[in-house]
C-alpha cells in the first residue's frame, strides 16, 4: 500500500484504519454526476491509487488536462466493536470541494483544497461492508478558489506547475468512544517552565495529560469537565528547549475516559525585539530556502515518508536551517519531521489564483486559513505565518487592502504567539515583519542598493513611485525586522528552463554569484534572515540547487560554508 504511515503524529490514536490504496474512479467532464446519481454507485469503471491525485503518474491515471469534477468509490469494513462508539472518517486534503456519501446518503461536505476534515458517519454505517463515495469538484480558473502554483493554463509555464484535483492526502477511519477528545493545543511558557493545555471534548469526564521527555516523567495534569472546553497548566520537572537543529520534543498521552491520544509539543518562544526576531531570547539568523512541495511522480503528494524527510535533509546539507513552505499547506507528517529535526519553517497559504482585489476573496480564504492554523498551531517548527504572497495588481485593479488587513487581524487573533507577514513581497498593509522579494542578479548592486537602510530608505524593485527621489524604494521606519524572503533564483540547467535573470555560463560563475548575493544580505545588520529560491527544480522552473529528482547540481559543502557564516544581526546591535 502507498503511504501506509499514520498521517498526523500530533493526533494519533491506536485504533485506525488506513483507506489508501486502490479505489474505483471516474472523471466527470461535464460535472453532472450528481444528476446521474453517481453517489448511489458501488464502483466506477476506472481505478486510482489514493492518495495520489489523478494528474499524477503514481495515481495510475495521469490525466493532466483540466478536471472539473471526479468521483471515487470503495468498500469500507466496519467491525461490530466500532458500533458501540463513533466511526470517524478523516480526509487529509481534497482539492477543492468534496462531498462524501456513505451507502448512497450524503455524509457531509468540505470546501478548501489544503486542510483536513472529519465526518461522524456512525449513523450511516452498519456492521460489515459499506460503500464510500467521494465527489470532488475543482475549477482552477475560478478567481474565488485559491490554487497556489497550479497552472490556470492547459500546460505548465513559468513558475506555475501541474494541477492537483481531488484526494491528495491520506484517507482514514478512527473508531472512538462516545466521549472523546475533539481538539487541543499547547501553550508553552519557557520562562516559568510550564505548559498550558487547552482542549475541546465531547462528553463528560476528566481530561488528563501525562508528559514525558525521552521516556522520563516530566508532568501530569487533569481537569474534570461537563463537556466543551477545558484548560489546565502543568509545571515541567525539567526544561528542555526546542531549538535550531535540536528538536527537543515532549511526548504527551492525553486521556479522556476510554479515549487516548498520543501527541507531543516543544518548549520554545518566538519574539520580536526591535529589528531582531528572537528564538528563545536570542537572535537566530533564518537561513531559509524556498520549498514548493512538488514531486515528479506525485505532484503535491510525496511518494513516501522517506521523501519528506529527504527534502529536509537536502536543505540541511546545503547549510539552510529552515524553509518557506511556499504557496502550499504541507502535510502534517512533513511538519513532524521539521519539529523532530529542529528545522525552522514558515506556514503559508496558497493564495495565488484567488482574486485579492475583490473583498469577496476574504470569505473564500478565511475558513480554510483558520483550519490551517488550528491544524498546525502545535508545531514548534513553525516560526511565523504568511497568509498571502505577492499580491500583484490583477487586470488593472490593485489589491484590496481590507482583505490583507482582515487576514492579518484574524491570524493574530487565532495565534498571538507567532509573527505574521500580511503579504510576502508586496504590498504591505499591516505586518509584524517587513519583507521584500529581490531577484536582481548583481551582488554589487544588491549590496549598494541596500546600503541606504540606515537612512530609512528600503530598496524594493516591486514598488515603483513615479517622480520620487528613490523610485524603487519605500520609506521604512528603521524599527521593524527586515527579511529578504525571496532572492537568487539563479538558473542552472542543461534544459531550456525558466528562471530569474541571466544564467551563469560556468559552475564557478554560479557559485560566485550565490556567494556574493548571500553575503550581501548576511553582512547587512538590518536583515534577520533570507530565503533563497529555491531548493530543487520544479518542472520547467530550473533554478534549484538540486534537480527535480533531488540530485545535487553542485557540491553542497560550498553552500553550507557560505550559509554557515555568522550574520551581522546575530551579533549585538
């Protein structure tokens, strides 16, 4: 079976059934399957390997043209013991709109192609064999549907890639008791050596948490509740900080009646101090790389867990300490390994494809963004949120500032513990961190243009002010943290690939350019970090340090040495 592992180590129960594997499948070109009552079928003529999207080779379908709708079906087996409790059906992600039917009856629906959803199907199933049908609808060209880097043209082009439709993350069932744990989050306090548990439960009883670190007892807490929300704090016997390259994780066993969930948390703090972003009270330069989360045979879905781990290891081998997880919500299993390895990541939303010039875009955006923050709140590796990326003018209309303002306010309300960038690259409305994207290829020019930061002038080539003294500059108050969150993108390919600027003619020229650009940023005391574009090639975009197949283009020791130099802002300001 493909992808047999449990998909979310932060919320693991012992009793679960993996539903990945071969399902029957049908394209619905006219999107009229509901009228034809496909939901009553037990099987379709075609087949597909779940959890791979039908555009991918690993799915066995490999249909790369537009898919407005498609259908899945399979049998599920319900044991008699499950009928005394609840049968929960989980989907890691279905792009974009999913409607689920069990034994011909509608079980529920979900909008949002990147976040999980669960349905209580107890009332629709019986002991033995049952039929599960999923209807997925996706219109990549709809301006109210976010699609990230999925191409709105028939073929891939530039920095847009093959589309993903339908199920692309694990599907599974859990058998839980009548009273069970619905959600929880951890609030670490490194200064007082304690952690607060906030949970939501269904039913009456005592919720308890047993905490251990590497097998040793650390804390225990419990609180009785009549149902709904419950909160309590625990003092830890020992404080072990989560840090870069040191993913100290506390194991937790949550118990509520006969329901038991295994999870973990990390003790760390992210805080802004003037122009510095502090991790556990010290300035840590964020040496990040852009990770798009695409795979040659699986597109959005890694072929196996090892591929997820490998991407982090490749980044570390090149001297990066983290990544922008770009224009995609990465699966929880990737984030678990980032947590485990002490790998810094920024959580983003795939806003491209969404018309951010229209106030209605907020109402397409906010339910799924809230689900992403709720799903990923407990990951210590996530050091910031970025709901929008490069909100360019569209068809002569500028961005709707109120969409970005509302996104920022909403994010801070849902998670006050992390910094938020409203829109990475341009054009900021309200933000904790001022970031810019700069793909100029001349290191001397980059160094010169950023030398005016002490005068309160920030060079931003994406912002042009006519008749201004500095036409490609914005006024900067000198107080906010600064971040060059995209740079480089140096083309290097034997193919006629797409990339930024002029391609170097030799490997030595490539390395000198990389070194010059990177040192121009690291030696500038105003920047707290950089993000190089990008870790690996994606389809026709040929500007990775690795190929799309994850083969190194160069000796990574060179990049590790350049990236490992001390940055100016890590010293006392």
